[in-house]
């Protein structure tokens, strides 16, 4: 039998880390945190397992996590395998009936269940996850965004109480960004947009947008760790924020305007990014919130 040395340095460091996290554990007890999963964490088994452990830790320490995921690269791969050629208008894919069938199959099936399985495995039978799409229980009812783009939807109505009922049952919802139309249609929704809209419907404490960049950069290329909506708009106006970062910060702005306390654009490639953001002073990206 091995002897336990209470003065062993790594054990002390672990205890000190847990002690330092106490104010944050208290701060987020009962909080709803919506996480948009995308990028590196979805493409790597190791990244997925690490993300799942983070989510399980959050749930076990009193947080109510909601996972919303994307899956663009997986959709593209499946369309290629099935030899479905996409039409593009204005640089945007037209989601016709055949494409929508593939989108739903990949997002609600392959991608969603992979995440659910990872969380359930990390939960060890104590923490459970369930896979959903916006079509389940009318979680996300959509209108057509642009007839020229086909079955692409904009969320207009939600069922947040169903998600709250899952939290009361200590079940983590994993949501594919597929929405239901009022006339029986099925719509593809941008993952960031879906996460922001669901966070707003829940009046979430945090919206975490995991991506493959370290955060929002200023004109010098340095990460800006904390910003206000006014600061974001200024950086968009002067061109500092451009390209693929624009829809992410716009999602953050819309969510905050609708009642989300703060949104964070953080680096999903960083180990334990969600835990770093919630439970340390260091953080893991750029937080956007109204002045306190």
C-alpha cells in the first residue's frame, strides 16, 4: 500500500487551485452558460474529450450548461461524398432540398450524437446529456432568411422552459442548429446565430463562442480581453474587426442586447478553455459586456 504524503508539492498545488476557484464556483452556482462548440474541439477526439470533461465539471459545480454546435466541415465532406454540387449566390451556399436533407442528417445525427456520447462518457453515469435539434419541442422556430438562399432560417420563437426542465432534471442539452418552420419546413441556422438566440431566450449569464482564434484583436494585433458593445461597434466601423469575426461579434452584441449578461469569444484550441474563462482571473479570450 502506497503512503500518502500530505506535503507532496503537486497535491498542494491542486488544493491551492481548488481553493482559488471557490469565489468563481460560488459566482456561477445556478448560472446558465450557453456554449457554441465549433472549430478544433469538434475535429479532434482529444479536443472533444477535453471539452466534454470541462462541461461535466461545470455541471457538477452548479452550472447549467447548454451546448449548441456547428458542423460546416462535416457537411461539406458529406456533400462531396454524395456528389451533391452546391450552388452559391453572393458567396453563400444555397440550401436546396437535397442539401437540407444532408445538413440535417449530419448535424442532428453524426455530429450531435458524437458530442452527446463524449459528454455521457465523461459523466461516468452521473452526468447525462441528450441530443436535440431546434425542431424538438419547438425549441427554435424559424422564418426563411432569404428566398434566394433556400432553406436557411432566422430564429423567431423559442421554448426556453423545456431547456430549463432538462436542467432541473440535471440533463445537459446538446442542440443541433436546425429549426422548424411554421409551415412544416426544416431550416438550417448558422451555429453562432442559433447559440446567441438560444442564450437570449434563456437570459443566460454567459455565451461562450468557441472558435479557432485567440479572441478579438486590436489594430496592433493584440488580443483585447475586455470590451463594451460600444467599443466593438467602433472597431467594426473603423475596419479593425473584419471578415469572419464580424458575425461572431454581431452575435455577441445581439445576445447582450437581448439580456445575456456577457459574451466571450474564446480560443477552443486552448486546453480547458471554458474552465479558464469561468473559474480563473486569466480568462481565455475576449469578453464583451455592458459597463458595470
